[in-house]
């Protein structure tokens, strides 16, 4: 009888693995507070074959979504997130990049939004990393990737009350990035609009740290000019002190307009559109 019971238990385990192992794994993963996993973890935890695992995941479509058809990284979609087709990016971005093995941080206007500086709604999540990557669309969620060779040097912070670990550029680093990538995020006027409510969050120590991490004179010139134009004189002086004495003239941004220097832009060696006045 004991032998017979053992045989039955083995059959029950195999049957469970065949019929509901993936669903059970997903529930167990949610209980730990996680909403992302990779295919290898699923195989290791369930003992399923690759084919069986793929078939079970296929039957869970809508409950589980793949980040990209070329990547075996999956998200668990709970009922409240079904209309979007995926959980919020902030909940799984850190886990995704740990799986990729690359540095990242939420950047540009998406970072400014988390710092409560978003004059206009941002329809995509902007993420900085260290190598080119295809943009992602998962359900109604869209992620745009930007590349910075030494992304890991950029000062970042963890948002308060975040659901999961998340790296976000500091307000100071966010401002430098917005200036650097102005042409891709709506132009310098849009940058200035987003920068204005961000400036009260600046700390002098963090601004200097961000300038050192970026190390780009032209970007600092443009940011310094924008800061002074917003009448944050102490912060502007810090940027100006950081700049080298032999600055070359740079345009505020690429433009077909006639560019010149104004009284304010002259100390920054910035060329601005002529319509701003001489």
C-alpha cells in the first residue's frame, strides 16, 4: 500500500507539472511581490520542458505578456492593468535591465515628470542606457531608448514610495540630459519650459556632481544660459565657474534662423536666434 501511494504521488506531481505548473509559478511569483520573470527561471522552478512551458504560457496569453518577441522576459498582467496590456514600466524596468546586464535610468521628460515637472503630458517612457536598443511597445505602453556611452556615471536616485527598485536621474542630471537631447524631445523651448519648475529642486553639490559626470562643455554652456535666463543666478554662477576659460561659441540649438549673441548670452558664448534681441 505504501508503494502504491508513492506511485500515485509521483503521477500527481507529473500531472500537475503538465497541466498547471506555469499558472502556479505565476501565482507564487506574485506572492513574492514580483511581476516579472525570465523563461529560464520558469523552467528551473517548474521542471517543465521548453515546449511544455511555451504551450502553457501561450494558454495564459493576456495574463502573461512577453516584453519583446525576441526576448524571453515576461511580465505578469494583473486585472487592474489589463486595459494597458502591461504593468507600469516603473514596476519592472529595473528587473528588466538587471536581466539584460546593462545600466539604465529613467531619463529626460519621464524623469522630470517623476520630479513633478511635466508641463505637457509624456506619452512615452524615456530610458537612458549605454548601447542602442529598439524601442518597445507592450500593449498601450511605449518605451523610447536613448544612448549615452557612460550612462552608469550619471547621478541617479530612487523615487519615494516606489513599488519596486527604480533608477531615475537626479533633477540636475535630468536637466543636462534634456539640453543634450533637446532636438529629440521637442527643442530647446520645450526644454526651458520643463526646466523652470525643476530648478527649485537643484542642490549645488548635486549640480556640480552632474556636471563632472557629464563632462561636456557645450552642454553646460547651454544649461548655464537657460538657468540664468530663468533668473536662478546662484546656480548659473556655479555652472559658469565650472566652465573652462577658453569656451568656443556654440548655438543654443541647431536652427536655420540667423544666430547672434545677446548681452546675456555673450558670457556663455552662446549663439541665439536673432529674434530674441541684440
